[in-house]
C-alpha cells in the first residue's frame, strides 16, 4: 500500500521568507514522488517529480524537493516566497510504474505581504 | 504545451439525473484517470483506464459510475443517477506512464441539487 502524509494543512509565510512544506511517504517499494500545485478554481499542475535519479529535484517556479529515504520524506522548499506562490500544494506517491498516484490531503500556502 | 481538456467547466443537475463529463486527453498518452475533489477535501482516485479497459477503480466507483473511450480522443465519465454527495470537482488526467506524472485538466464542477 502507498500513502503520503502532509504535515500542516495550512502554512503561512512572509513574502521573501523560506517556504517549507512537509511530506512523508509510505511505500513497500522504492517510490516515485510528486508535488502538484493547485491555484484557485484550476486543475493540478505538476511542480516536480522524483523518479530515482538525483535525490534533489528542481521544479518550476523556483521550487525544489529532496528525497530522503532514511526519513521517508520528500519536503518541498523555496528559498524566497512570492505572493504568486499562494496556492494549495499536494504531495503524491506512485509505488511502481503502472499503479495509480495517491495524493496527500494538501497544504494551503498563504503568503503574507 | 499539450493540454487535457474537460467539458463542461460547470454542471448543475437534479438529483437522480444522469450526467456525462467529458475529457480529451493528450493525444499520445495511454493512461487515463478520473479523480474527484469534494470542496475542501483531498483529491480522491476514482478510476484508471488503459488499453480500452478499467485497470483499477476505487470503492467510490460503484455501479452508478462508468467510463468510456467512445472514439480515439474522448474519455467520458458517466454518473447514472446522481446523488447530493456526488457534488465535487471532477478532474480528468492522462499520462504516458503513471511514474512520469499526470497532466490534469482544469476540472468540471458538478453540483447536484
């Protein structure tokens, strides 16, 4: 079985501050991991993905995530928050090529001016 | 950039009526999915479709639901007799392979009254 846990359903940061959104996964096999972003009234957009190559993955809009097997974590970071980063972020896991992707509950990021 | 297109963007229907939600996946993708998101809740898997048949479905996807790929481009979700609790945002997604990540459509907001 595969699952992800996102710690913190709401995170607030000041503009220019570090963004850290936490995700821990559970998978019986080496997983593929994803972060998606959802802006209000829109679909989900793939931010970045880990597929067993480099453990530090860079995505769009300046976001990156680090896969840490020992901690079963895949936290999303951005050095400096921008107002346009305000959105909901979903961590997701796939436990092997042809299985479905399972999403976490999401974290709403608020950026305070 | 290729897109997944969903129609309609909004649908209001009376309880007990049938609805068909339509999706046009990316043309070279082979895997197709429906997910739903009840307001304020997590993104839930409904069904995956590959090689003209359902490859996996969730407990939510009961006999009231069906999917079809009636031609080479469309992928539809039918709800036979809608209930109030079917009100949600329904997302279609497609992928070349699940571990590559999905491309999502913008969603259909279904309101059952």
